[in-house]
């Protein structure tokens, strides 16, 4: 699976939106990154993005990520985004695709947790293609530890579930989606971004 951001570019008018027009041509160079945007579009959601093959594979998570392994959060696969999107924060203008404010809610690097029968890592692109992704989030401010993304059987292909793995970082008492609303880039909430830049 080679990454392409053609669908991303086709959906946007870069004369109107401040979102990056990058072609997805390069990875981050070091450990692969993850980023979660909070996005108040037609409905509010969190966009979970993973660097795979030089692009950001993306899922829209309506309820946002949980730190409780008992929660299964619906995650709708969306178009690959360019690597430059990891730093994007601002307001997508009215009339444009995804119009509304966006903040960088959390981000860091990740480790691939999936191994084949020989103990070798399963390439991330294969995990995405196979509909089962297991990673360990590192370096974030709000989320940490193992997460699994699993495509639902007998459903529309774009429906996945995002679930916290039951590890040392699992915590059913936390709810960072509501208790930690600030951007990890700017410290601003999505409401403040909307007021200041909308
Ligand atoms: Mn979104």
C-alpha cells in the first residue's frame, strides 16, 4: 500500500483553506508519529492519525479516544492526510470541506506492537490492509500505552473500533477527552481557536 494524498487534495481548495497542500511525500524521518486532532465540523469529533508509508492514515472518532479498555470507540476511516497536517491548527473556512475549528489535541511517536509467527514486526501498512493495527503510543501528554484499531466484520469497510489495550497505562477513571480539552501545541481550547481565528 503506497500512501497517496490525492483524495485529500481533491476535496480541498487551497486558495481558501489554510490546511497544508503537501503531497505526502515524506515521513518524519525518526520514530513514526501519531496525532489526534479535535475537530468541530458539522459534528464534533476527534481525528486519530498514524504515520504509515509517508502519509497520515486517518480515522474520525466521534466520541474520541478512551483510556478504559472496556470502551469500544467507533472509528471511521477517512482519507490519508499529508504529513504536514500533524502541525495544523486553525479554522477551516465556511463552505470548505470539514469547515470548523481544529486543534492538535495530543501527539507523540508510536511503536509497532504486532509480530508475526517468527517474532518479526508486521509492517504497519499490512496491519492497516488486514484491518487490525496494534501500537504503543509514546511521548503524548494525554494518552499513552497500547491501542488497537480493528476493522468491523460484515460492515461497511470504513467502520473500525479503537480500543485501549489493558496495560499499565489503562485507567477507567480518566476521561481526558472532557477533562483535558487544551491543545498540546498552543494551550488553547477549540472554542478559543474558533473565537480568535474564526
Ligand atoms: Mn475531521
